[in-house]
């Protein structure tokens, strides 16, 4: 249970859903302070705040919370310091906020070009799968916010440039003040608020998400993933445990028709994913109604566990069997499923004709040699006539009577 709890906490993608836009705060602080202090004092205060933030997120909170936006912010401040070293005082005095904004756009553009390389390196790294989930989630969030920030500030710079080339008669003082002073702050704060609302909605959706365990070939849980992600086109990347139950009655198999991807296949009636934190046995009991109805006759028994892989899915299947002796038990066990009982001969005649699912065709030979044969033998033993003592006739009574 401790291992399951550790995996649950480590694989929770919500740990990677941090507001990456918060990393812009040192730059926004630099822009604000430029209107009250000199550019040198503003730069020193913003740099101190940035260094403290880096020490917090990359030191104290390393591996628990990721704030990648601080890296472009630190690089932007480092590039800003070059203008101080080169003593470009006129440029800094007049256009310090615009210079900060322009440097940030350049840094974020360079980060966008490196996105695929970074994601690929993280995906192929030797980090445990338990740590990769939140890291990749945080990286995806960072690049998403970086792209929005880059586009927003680029648009602002183009609008400002367009306003500057207008004739003086068409220029407005309050528009110029808005574009130079308030607009960069409004954009930065607006991105942070938008990201916070978006993340809150995502976390609420993930709170009600069903989680599936990721297992190895031996059935050991090595992680977990949201069911909505598993059902996507990349589901084959994960191996999930599945319970399948063969319902046997009087030597026959109960089968139903399943429709998926516009195709119909005949398969076992009871099949489902094993949710994270549960066992295959618990899932099998719930599928058959054994826990709910308390029918001893419908108790599922594990027959075999085996891996199943094809071009689309990767599964670890636990095949259970249920032996039933009455129609009422069959109706209770398969409630909500429309199907019929198939004899082994009917199945043999239609095997490998495309009528049955590939998974069932792989299981059937083993089912026939074990569970079906045993059920037929048990049914035959129950209906076979027993030798009874012959009734005595008067003649036999006389023959066995003792002489007087």
C-alpha cells in the first residue's frame, strides 16, 4: 500500500500543473520600478528577486515544483546587464521597459526553437517513469505559456511601432502612455490570471478522472495514467491490467456482440479495466455481481494471466471463469448483456472466420482444454444414473430367507 501511495503521489500530473507565468514577476517588477527609480536600482532589485526565486524553486523545491519561466527571465536580465556594461545610458534611460520586453521576446523565440530537442531528451532520459510525468507536464505548460507570452508581447511591440510612425497629428498622448507604461504590465498580469483560471479548471477536471495503473509484464505497478489519456491514439505506450471473465453454463460459453470502431465482434461478456488502487480479483467480483448479490455460485476464479499486445494496445489480461448451473444465476451474472450460450462445436465451426475477437480466439483453446472440459465432466457426473438396489420379489425373498 505504501508503494501504491508513493506512485499515486509521484505520477499525479497535477503536481506539474504550476502557473509558469509567475516566473515573469521579476521582469514585471523591473518595468514597474523604472517609473519610480533609476534603471540601475530597478535592475538590481529585480535581479535579487530573480535569484531568490531561482534558489527557491531550483533548490528548496527541486523535484517537487517546477518554474521554468524563471530561466528565460534570468537570461533576459543577464542580457540587460550587457547594456549596463557597455554604458548605453541613453538607451536605458529612455527605453528600459521596451528593451526588457524586446529581450524577453528574443529569449522566448529561442526557447521555442529548442522545444522539440528538450522534450525528446526528457523522454529518452534515464529518469524513472515516476518522475517523468510531472516534469513533462511542467515543460509542456512552460512552452505553452512561453508561446502565448511571446505572441502577446510581439503584437504589443508591433502596435507600438505602428503608433510611433504615425504623423504627430494622429498620435494621442494617452494612447502613447498606455502603450509605453500600462500595456506591458496588463499583458503580464493578464497572462498570469488566464493561466491560473485555466489550471484551476484543468485540476477540477482531473480530480474526477479515472486512473489506470501502468504495469510491467509481471503485473507490478510502475505508474499510473489518466483513462482519457490511455484511450487516446497513444494508448499503446502503456500496459494496463484488464479483467476478462468467461461465463460457463452446462458446458457452454456465454458470448455477446461488442461493437467498436464500426466493427462487431463476438467476445466474452464481462471485461473491464482494473482501476488504480484496486486488484483484478476485486474487479472480477464487481463484474459478476458476486460482491453485490452474494451468490456463491457466481464466484469468479482466476484461470490464467497473460500479456496481450497488438498494433494499438498493450495489456496484461487476467482471465477468470465462472461456472453456473441455473438460468437465474446466468441472468443475474450477465445482467445488462445481450448474448447467448455457444457450444464448443459451434465455436469450433466459426473459429478464425473473423466472427470472434482476436483476444477470444487466443484464449479459447486454453478455455476448451481446461474449464469447458471440466464443466462438461461435472455436468455429466451430475446427470449420470446411479445403481440402486433392486427391489425384492417374493421369489428372491424366498431364496434369501433362512430355513425354519
